[in-house]
C-alpha cells in the first residue's frame, strides 16, 4: 500500500482556489464590458497616454492579435522540393 502524498491535498486546494479566482475574474470582465485585450488596445490607441505605456500595451496585445507563424522542416528525404506555379485569372463582372 502506498503512502498518501501530503502535498496532494494542498495541490487540490490550490487548483480549486485558482478555478474559483478565474471564474470571479471572468464575471468581473463580463460585468465591465471590456476584455483585457480591449483595454490594452484602448491604452495603445490613446494619444493622451505616455508613449512608453502605449508601447508596452502594444507589446502585450501583439501576441493575441498577430500570432507567430510556426516554423516547419522539410522532410522530403533525397527528393527535391517541387514548386507548382499557380496562376490566378481575374474575371471582370459583365465579361
């Protein structure tokens, strides 16, 4: 029979408190009508706010608005990468 982990109960209490705090935060945000991202964008766009504060708000909001692209590795082995030319035809209305 294994010994009970004394930290298991403490970890469960921490998780419960975190969930409760998260739910309370969600309720406060919903009641205010403004999400944290909306607030950061409002600060960033406000010309009356100091430029350094606006820059910090832009940096904080950027990952939510412009996600980073994921890098990929070509695993084609010995085969060369093939490129296909794609042509786009523009059709004018009424033609």
